[in-house]
C-alpha cells in the first residue's frame, strides 16, 4: 500500500468534507429543526447509501482496469460532475433553503436515497476510485481501503455538521453571510477541480 497515496486520499476527502454539500447541509438544517438526536438514523442511512455508491463505482472501475481508455472517460465524467457542483455551489443562496418546509424528520430511507442523487458525492467517488484503487492495494483491497477511510471520515464529518447545525442555523440562513459562505465553498471546490485537472488521470 502506498503511504503517500493514502495521505493524498485523506487530504482530498478532508477538503471535500469541509465544503458543505447536500449531506452536510441536510445534517446541518435537519439538526437545527429537529435536534441532534433526529440525525442518528439519517446519518446511518447516509453511510449505507454512500458505501453502496462507493462499492458500485469501485467494482466498475476495477472491472475496467484493463481498459485505460474507459477509465480515462470515467475520470472525466467525475471531473464534469465536480465542475458543475462547484458552479452550482458558488451560485447557491442558502437563505432560500427553508428547514421549516420539512414536514417531518428524515430517517434511514431518506439518508440512503439521497446518496444516489448527490452530484458532489458521485464526482468525488468516481475521481477517488479511478485515482486510488491501484496505489492502495488494487482490486478489492484497494476498494475496501477507500471505503473504510471514507466511512470513518465522512461519518465523523456528518456528526460535526449535526452539532454545528444545532448551534449555527441562523448563519446559513442569513442573507449575506450565507451567500458568502457558499461562494467561498464553491471557490474551494473549484480550486480542488483545478488540482485534479493539472494532475490528470493517474493511470494515463
């Protein structure tokens, strides 16, 4: 296993988790509306859905291991997703995200289903899998390593967003501060995209 690759993976995941995507914002808002305990089943569902997405993408990438052209295409699909998410985040006004519109607490099923329509997540998973499966052991070993690392870090991040949501709901809903936060996040996501662009597919 490549220690440098593991450190790179942790760095990328860390940057991604500091930028609030659909999961982070949902945990944040849901906690503010229904309290921290209401997020327990929601986060559990997110974890199950996330692992399902990762396993599916990982197996696909591994099956295409001998087809470098297909892997390059898959990598750039992830790059397109990531760029679109950066643009969308930069233009998002979080003050329009009204927690009061949620009629009841979200649970396990919602947490799972959210992962299949989470563009930011798909982008990161595709890029991470195409870049790190081989350096982290290749095949099922590489996939399992990535899944374990992301499970621990992402679950921890959702718990932290939940705690923040219980205390700072008004920050995101503020017209000026909320927009500024999202523009900063969109810019950071854009910078991460540029890093991936300069680096290019690791296997090309």
